[in-house]
C-alpha cells in the first residue's frame, strides 16, 4: 500500500504533481464512530435462544421477536409457562432448563446447535430478593450468584465455541442499573449484576474482531414478578413490553449497552461518576 507520504517512483508528465492518497486515520475514524455491533433489525428466519423467558422481559422479548419472524426458542424452569408460549406462538420451540445445572445447559445448547446455528443468544434468567447487610442470608446470596451470574457462564461455555467456529452470532446479557454502584437493599442482587456488566465489557473487547456481537441490557425498574418484592415506589416503572421494545431498538442500532428508560438511567449514570463521599451521601438520602 502506498502511503500519503511515499512517492510512486513513476515518471510524471511535465507540470503534473504526485497524486494525493487518502490517509489511513480517516478509515479508523469511521470505524470509531460506527455502531459497536452489526445492527440487528431483520429477524426473519433468525434463530434466537432466550434463556429466562417464562415471564417478564424475557417472555415479552420472545413475543416481539416471534412477531418479527424470528425462530424463537424459549427456556426456563417453568414447563407450563413455556408450553403456553409455544401453543400461542406457532413455529416457536421450548427447552425446559435450570441454568444452575451446567450439564443441562450444555445438553440444551448441543441439541439446538445440531439443528442449526444460533444467530442470537439472550441470557435473561434472574433471581432477586431485597437484602441488607444486617439481615444477610448467605444461602440466598449464593442463589443470586448461581442464577444471575454463574448461569451466564454456563451458557457462554456451551455456545461460545460454536459461535467462534462460525465467526458469527450475537450474545446479549441482561444486567441491571443496580450493578452500576452499591445500593441499599441490593446486597445480594447488585454484585451479581456488576459482575455481568464487567463480563459483557470483557467479552466485547475479546470478541469484537471475531465476528461475534456482544450487548449488555441494563434496565431500570420493570414490572415483573421479581420487582413485585419491592416495598418502595419504583420510579419510571416500565412494562415488560416497553422493555422489550427498548431492547429491539438498541439491537437495531448496533448498541453495546442498552439502558432504559433514559429519564431514569441517565441520572444513575451521573451518580456513577460522582466522588465516593458525595455518592454515599446522596444514596443514603434517596434510600435511607
């Protein structure tokens, strides 16, 4: 390749000047300003596996993707909820799955991959109970870790080799804005979501040049069976369908982090940047 500063070494007509060659940094600038991932908007014929799809965000996302023509596979522990989904969504499939069982996760992935490639895998399984340090429950904390974080690792271990071999596919992890910084009542839940945020960022750095898209979903408050445990007023509360719509919009834009609703999550992003002493003061005023 001839750089902008190199001479061609060829004779030129009298009065002619060297041709101008565009400098490489402009190419890098276009890549820098482009989407983080290949945008996903045409779902027709795409196979999407949603783990944690019996209720809430997972089910609403499965419904929307099915409506857009995707071949949706739903997984969760609740067999009847999955059967109801398949019955009402022709062409979809279900695999009953406990994400805390690595052998079961591996077997489910192998079964799906035998049928064809996975275009998108969404980890939406979650466990949540409010908890403070003066009422710490170790068994429940470990349950949070097993479902919210360790299950994602089992899923990655099961599907990532096939995606790498194909050089294509997308993995989306559902975290939470509760993982941005420590919050009252979030002793068990928050650390697992912080781990997912870090995991997603590292996966993106490792896989961005291997043809695999990575996205991180950080919702605010969404009206689900999990948040029903909250005894406080939840600001900017969304329905699961509104959350699913935000996710699809983010995927269509090639986003890495998809956080919503912005009127709530942007404030939390500001709090994330504050000095520790000021953050602790404000956090205690908001949720003493």
